[in-house]
C-alpha cells in the first residue's frame, strides 16, 4: 500500500510519512475545533448535532490540514491536493503537467512520447504536454522532431549544466514540472535533482539493478547481457537520483535473449519494449499525479 501511495503522490518514503502524519494531525485538529465550536451552540446531542458537526468539520478541514502542513514542510503538497479537489468538485478539467524531454540522439523514444500526448489530447484525456525538448548535441535528430511538432528546444552548455544550476532556473521559468530522460547521456547534476525531487524519470535498456551504472548505455549494455549468458533482458523505467541507474523502479518489461542474438538484434527487441511502454507509463504516472 505504501509503495502505491509513493508512486501515486510522487514522493519518497520520508515525505510520505510526513504527509500521513499531516493528514492525521489535521483531522484531529479539525475534529477538536468542530467540537469546541459546537459547545458554543445550544444543540442537544442527536441527529442534528451530528449533522452540524460533520458540516462544520468539513468546512474546517482544509484550513486545519494546511495549518498543520506548514511545520511538517508539506504546505505545497497539500495546497496542490486541495486545488485538485476544488477543480473536481467544480467540474473543471485538471491542468496538464508541463514536461521536458531530455535526449541526446535520434529521439525515437521522444517521438513516441509526443505521439502518445497527441493521441491522448485528441481523446480528451491528456494528462501532460511536452513543452520543451532539451538536448546536448546541436546535430541530434531529436531537434528535427521537436521542429516537426512545433515544440520549443533548449540546447545545453556543458559547464552550466554540470557545474552551475543544471538549468534549473531556466526550466522553472518555462513552467516545466516533470522531466523525462529519453536517451540522454549526461549525468543529471544534484542541483537539478534537488530542484525536481521525484519528478525526473529515465528508461534503461536492461533489467536493473543488473547492467546499470556509469558507462552502461546503448550497445554496451546489450554486449554485457549477451556476454553474461543471460536468458532475458528488458527495460527499466525508474526515478533519477544522484547515482547512475539507481533510483526507485517504476516499471519493468522483459524480452528473451536468444542464442543467436547479437547486440544489434537485442537492441531491436529493447527498442520495441521502449516504444510500447515508455509513453504509456508516463501517461499513467502523470494521470495518477493529477488525480492525487
């Protein structure tokens, strides 16, 4: 249950505990305040008293939980949580998450993600909008994909990315809320991870924790899998932290490794899994976050 809540709310274990404590303390404060207010009203305990108590508690609850959230450092979470409740009650559409895709190469995964966004948009069920393509290579094919879909681009300068603020200020000023790595080869700096906690995900072409870490990307991964005599490989979609391929795993899918497989043939199998699952997982993950 706790793992589902962490994924649903996009938080780590420590913040999940603080959120649950805030819910509990906010509820207690809400009930205590409602009872104190009812003492000022001369109503005998019975059906009417219960009805007035429930109505009073319902009105007080948002204020109580916001008040309690401040010392626990969860004010932003509960502010967003209450806004979403308000939007649902008012019948308003939930706002789409603004997503930046980081890519270094041809961008086949980025294109599939964009297509998923457009399909969901046409069906009236879109939960995210790809607002920006971020790249570290001026000749990368993903920039052409961005141009074809009329999506803004940002070309990274290595010194600023790795040794300054990781473009966190730039991304925040553009309204980016979520980052998707799709074949991006530079390590994400701690400054950017801190600016987007639990809001950066990556896809790795193997079944983590095996065959991950520094230098393990592309055909190097497939060569290692085949050399080790593995019978299966696959993809791992995971949150990004300060260590290569280390963050909590969100989703995995498998494929067989046949005796006659080469790195090239295994790569084709892996690409099929990536294109099939990565866009869907992003859509579902952001749908859950939008409904929290």
